[in-house]
C-alpha cells in the first residue's frame, strides 16, 4: 500500500491539524506559519546537538496527555494568585540556589524594580530643594548679620548689652522695614512689609527674653556683705516668672508660659532654653517699632538676670515659593558679656504650586506605592525566615529605609494641613506674630530624614550587584578585618580619650578649641587631618603645649594610624588574592549575550526554513508542469531534513481545493507569503544591527547577505543533495565541516574517557584483592601461632626459635611484595596477581611446604 493511499486528503489534514495540536509527528502548529517548532529530521546531526540547538524553538508539550484529552487548568484564580505572588518574588523568597537561570532573572528583576524606586526617590527628594535656597539664605545672612551699626560692629561682633541695643536700633529695623526706594521716595502703602522689596514679612517680629531670679545662686560668706545680689547660670527651675504691670500697652514685662506662647525649647551655645519668657511684639511700621525698642531700652528691659534674648520673624518670597524662618539669639552668660548665634531655615512649606510641583506630587504617589510594595515584600520574607531574617544587614537596612519613608509620608501630610491652617489664621490676623519656628524645625528634620533615606537607598544598591566579585571587595574587606578593627578601636580610643582629657584640662581655660570636652575631642581629629594651630597651644603653655603636641602626633599619627592602615591593607590583599581564584556568581553580560544570541539563532533558523521552502518551490516540480504534487513536495523537503508532519501541514495550508496538488495560483500565494516573511526578517536584522556593535553583528550581516543571495538565485547544492544549512551555515553560525570535526573530537574524547574508566576499575579491583590478601595473611599468622602452641615434646627455646623463624619469613614476604608493588603499577592486574601468587608460594630457605596466601 502506497503512502499516498494511506495519507489523508489535504482538507482532512487541515481539520486534523486544527483539532490535534500534536498530530503528524507530534509538533504543535506554530504561531507563525513558517516556524514549524521542531528540528529538521536530519540523520547526519546528532540528537543531542539538535536538542541544544533548537531547544528554544521547539514548543514544550506533555507527552503523557493524549490528543483527545484537554489539558487541565487551575482556573483563573490560580493564575491570578500565582501572578500576584510573582510580583514579590525575591532571592530570599524563591529557591534560586539550584537554579542559576532563575537566580539571574530574579536578581535582574529585583535590580530593575529597585532602580525605578531609586529614581522616583531622587526625583521626590531633589524636587524639594534647589540651589535657590542657598542664595536666599545668604541674602538674609548678609542683611542681618553683616550690616554695620553706629558703633562700627555687626551682629556677629556683639560682645555686650550695649552692642545689642546698637544692633536693634539700626541694622535690625533697617533690615525689617523697607519703606523708601533707593531714591528716598516713599514706598506705596500696598507695597509695605517687604524686605528687599521681594520678601513678604509674615505677621510682626517678636523679641523674647528669659531671666533668672535674683539670688538664684549662693554667695560665699566672706562676700555676703559686699555682694548683695547673685544671678546663676540659666536653668528652667531658676527662671524669673514675676510680672510687672506698670508698663501699660507693653507686654515685655509680663511672663508667659511655654503653653501660652505655643513655643518650644531651643538649644543654644551654652545651654537649652525653654519656650516661655517675656515677650514684646513689634509692629508693621518702622516708626512704631522704633518707639517700642526705645521704650525697652529706656526702661532697662535687659537686666542682670537676663540670660538670653530671641528675635524671631518669618519672610516669604512668592517668586521662588520659599519661606525663611529667622531667629537671632544673643546669650548673656553669668560671666558677663554676650554670645551671638543665629538660625536661618529656608524651607518649602507650600509644596504644590507649579506644574513641576504637581509632577513631584505624582512621583510622591508612586513613591508611596513602592513603600507599600516593599512593606509586603519584607513581610513575606519575615514570615518565611522568622528571626533569621534579622541576621542580614541588608534586611535591617531595608527596615530602616521603610521606617524613615513612613515617617516622612506622615509628616508630609501633617505639614500640609498645619501650613494651610497657619496661613488662614495669618491672613485673618495680619498684625499677629506668625510662629513658623516649630514647623520649620520639623521640616528641617524631615529634610534630614529623607536625605538619610536617600543615602541608605544608594548604599543598598550593593545588595543587588553583589553577584560580581569586584563589587564585594569593600564588604569582604570590612567583614574579614572586623575583629581586628574592633580590637584596634578599643586601643585607639583609650589613647585618644586620654589625650582628649589631657588637652581639655591643660588648655581649656585659654584655647577655644579645648574649651570643653566635646571641642577637645573634635580638635584632636582635626590635628590628625592637619588642621591645627600650634601657636595657640604654645601660647597657652610654653612647656606642656609643645610636649603635648609632639606626643600626640607620634603615638596617634605615626603609630596608631599606620596600624589601622596596615590592618586594612593586609586584609584587602588577602581579599584580592581570594577573589583572583574565585569565579563570579554569574555574569550579567553573559546572560544578556546568551539571550541576544538565542534571538539571533531563531532568526537564522527561520531564515533557513524560508530558503528551503523557496528552493522546494523551484526544484520540486520535476516534470515542469507548474503543478506541484505532494509527493514531489514531500520528497524535496524530506531530503532537506523536515518531518512528515510539518511538510504536510504547510502543504495543506495552501492546498485550498484539497486535490493534493499546488497549482500556479497557490504557489504564487505561498511565494508571496514567503516574500513578506523575508522582508520582516530583513527589518529585524536591520534593527539588531542598529543596536550597536554587539557580538554576532558580522555574522548577522553575512547571514542576511547569503539569505538575499539564496532567495534571489537558484544556488541549491545539486551535487550534495543535502539541506542548505549543511552546505552553508548551521543555524547557530557553525559550518557543517566544523561541526563534523567537533563531533569526531567528541567521539575520541569519549573513547579515551572509556579506557581511563576501565583502568580505574582495574585499579579498584586490584586494591580490593590486596585487601583480601591482607585478611588471608592474618588468618595464616593465626594458624602458625596455633600450630606452634599445640606442638608437644619441644622445649620452650625450640618453640620460640620456630615461631621467630616463621614470623620473620612471613614479614619478609610482605616486605618483598610491598617493594615490588610500585614497579608493577603499569602492569595489568592479571600480571600483578600472578606475580604476587608466585612470590607467596616461594619460601627461601625452607624445605617444606608452608601455608600460602595466594589470592
């Protein structure tokens, strides 16, 4: 029975192909009509090579499932849950140790997601700040700190109460109230209240002082008759809380608590001050404010018990949408004199005004989504690993970043609400003090927190790029020398703190850098870095100053610092040596290159199929009747290595009338589809070449040229009669001749390995025989001793001599066998065994047959 009689018609083939995805050779119908999804049936190519070459192009199927049994599915819910679960798949939640491919994909996915998160975080962070903030702060600094008063000094140079009043009467009022233009013309009323004509003064300025009560300290008995009043250094429990009511319309002599003022404490140069005190608000005009300051000056508002004076006000620049909260502080210590300090907080309290601001708002929403995503991810990891989750520093860093982000999100919402309320209240009462001090303080803490979060976020990149051994040098070096550094740190800080205390006690009364323990500590670090003033130490103590300096430089700089560097250098050299012999966990470039080459191989494989089909159309019509019979089609493609299933599938697709013959119109339709597919492949090749000079570019170019040549001319290899990939290139870019040579080499390697394995087996057999021989010898020795013991009629001396002789002969036999064994390594196991048997039977100097140990 011929194959033509058995084979169904083309219509039946199409129907069977549509119902049975694995009919006709077990190959599913591909998505593309020319990608048949299976390797060519080429007997010249080894099956293993085919599997490696076409593994990506062959569809996966379950051989156990019959064609009539539909594949069972878990349902939409299982697909949804598995897809949702894959969103939080990490190296700690997935079993990636044994699957290198999964490890690469998981790491790459984590890295990409984290880089997107990092970009969003940076956009949000840098959207809250700009270089304009610095210039805004500098302008305010120059105006209020460096303007010269009538005495020739500035706010920075205030040293006593008199200097403070000179500053308050002239530079302060001139800086707060700009009521004339530069040509001395008056500013219109609607434009009053602006500093530098651009910065709106919000509300009115406020002056506040804190005092300690009289006789708050104890005077020595010898001076009680001379010194009648004593004012201690500031402490909250020593505050003077008395009020005077004799000053009508002025509140500067009325004490108000911190809750009444809605104030907060302040950390000054000398100590921390409470938010209460005696408060006097200025007005919105310069002349009335000058009258208020003159009244305070004339009535001795600042007295001996005054310990600090605060000047607070807030300005807003609508041009740049920034607030500047200013606080000028003058502390009056119990020693007398004055110590000025200041804070200028330039903050962006109104966040959303311009289009850019609303873009930042959108990024903030994305940031919140990322934080929710990472919260779920860390929760899954904690659930899986329990307490062992905290053993990794990277996990702790993840928790820190998430906590900081949550706090920042909460404060962002709080700030928006509070600013709106304060601005409404300020607009309703424009002559009231606008207290933005506390809000600006927490805004600064918010900026610091988000800056720390960005810092940790950048450091956390090492968690995702640790697969490269170069990227782990820092962590490996620090990890290996951690114990040595801990021991060194103890020794270092013992010596360093000893020098700190010595410097504080020796020079604390004369040198500012050693005026307290904290300053002394940081001054010694500055000396290590080369920032020091030797002349100050020498002036403070001409003998101990130079000795102190030289001892510190010798022990700390020359000894301890070099020990520290030696520990780091030795550990780093060790880490470099270990990494030289260590392979990378995986190379990301190799992963991308492999995927890239797979895509190129698929294109080449598809190109070869199109070329084969085009050649079949030209050459299969043997009788030249323009009618391509199925047997002619099948015979031609069969010689090119295609299976019956894919041959019949393609033929049935274009045999529209089902007569198992492709007429001229059907052939033209097939040729037109081939040309379209050819054009699509050319575009894909062009796209790959435009991507850059990557591996395989030259090969792709040559492949496309040969493709055009094959499709344009009839270059079929009539002599060889094999498929085009044999005469030209294989789908992976290796010629058939090269492949043949490699196959022969693999065969020779397999033969060599087989002989080696057989020799190893022989050696194992020999070792086993030797072990049995040892056991046999032990039994022989036991029998010898038993025979000597059982011998009667001989004296003890004779028995002893006989036993010694037998044992010595047996030991000599063992030694002789051992000495022969190295030279017999190259001999066959049989020769070694026979030689050993001969030696065991020969007894030099013995005339009787002794027990043998032949194996």
